C-alpha cells in the first residue's frame, strides 16, 4: 500500500486556525481548610481550593459548558498541527467552519452577558445550594466570587487564521540540509493529518465491531444507537477532512458509509438475531482491517 504524502499538498489545501479560550477562575484558595488538611496529613506544601458554583444547573455552569462545546466543535472539525496552539483546517471547510464558529461564539457571548446581568442572583443561588448540601452553614461568602465585570472580562473566545508554512516563504535560501529537514517535517505533519482522518472512522468502528463480536445476550453485547451514529459521524468528518484527496481513504470512507447505512437500517434485527449480527460484524471488521495500516504510516 503506497502511503507517501506530498508535502506541498497541505500548503495548497489547508491553513492554520487558533482558537484562544480564556476563562475566569471559578475557584478560590481556602486558607482555613488548608491549615486543617496540612495539619491532618503533616504536609505543609498542600494547597486547598474551593470550587465555586457547585450546582451543575446554575446558569454560570451552563455558560461554561457552552464555552467547552465550542472547543469540542473546533477540535472535531480541525486536525492536529502541534501539541498545543493552532490546528489545521481544510480550505474547503473554511466557510462552513467560520459560519458555525461565529454562530456558536455569538450565542455564548449573549449567554455570558445574560449571566452577568443576573450575577448576584446566581452567586446567592450557589451559596444557598451549598447551605442545602452541608450539615453546617457554608463558609463561602459573596467576596469569594468574582464580580460580574470580572466574569465577562475574563471569559473570551478569539479565532486567528494563518497560512501553513512553505519553504518558499523564507526571505533567504535555505541550506540543502535545512530544506530537506523542513520538507521531512511537513511530510510528517501530512501523515499525522491522514492518521487523524482515519482515526475519526477507526475508533468508533472498532468499538462497534467489538460489540457485534459478542452473541446476543452475552455480557457486554448490548449496544446503543450512538455506537452506530458515531461511525456515521466519523465517515462524514473523514469526507470533509481528507485534505490530500487520498483515493484509497476516499474509497474506504465511501465503502464504510454504505455498510454502516445498512447496519443502521437493520440495527433492531442485530439486537436479537445472531446471524444478522455476525454478517454485519464480518463486513465492518474487513473494513477495520483495511483502515488499520494507516495508523502506522509514520
């Protein structure tokens, strides 16, 4: 199987996008509890923090969850570039990604403003929740919480797009060995992108195959609809993120999409019929074995 990737393809078909997420600190150091714990464990280096807004239903926590969901979408629709910082996005995904991200960010910003408008009520609700959950009156006070303006100023989301590096962008000629090293680094990035695309399909596929490998009624044989839906979603993302238009990956994605669509239509039968279950497992496992080699293409 030819797994060579052209280094120039990423520069021509993708860019970098960095999502910066800043969150206000929603915890406070508890000096009183710290002294008790340090004395109890005889360790003066221990620190104790008090988590604010313990009630998951508090609007502040719901707003923070909405911020996290933006990062989840960002990560699902981009591919790794470095351990942290910018990620790679296909040029073909730019308009769809921007539209969705701007909509999500606008929604979160409106949610944050609404939370800030009723900040004092949310703080008091958290203190009341603590009192209901504690045998004794909570030690949390209003002064432990950030102010509404601090909450707004400390919670920000920003997007920055930059081009992928190209050896031709340098203002001077690279030495031959430096150019070889640069091209090799970009080729490794391209391989990493392709592995990430395959992984979107392979992880949920492997989970589903493991479930279907068990006979009806066996321990662990029950599977939820989400086990199939995750494979379908993985195929959809792979179609969008196959930046290099790798024909073999495109072929495997198409085949898996067709098989999983049939499995989805017959999912109820597979919960009670071992024959249908085994046939679906056979087809999916065959595709799994053809996708697996791409994970070791570094």
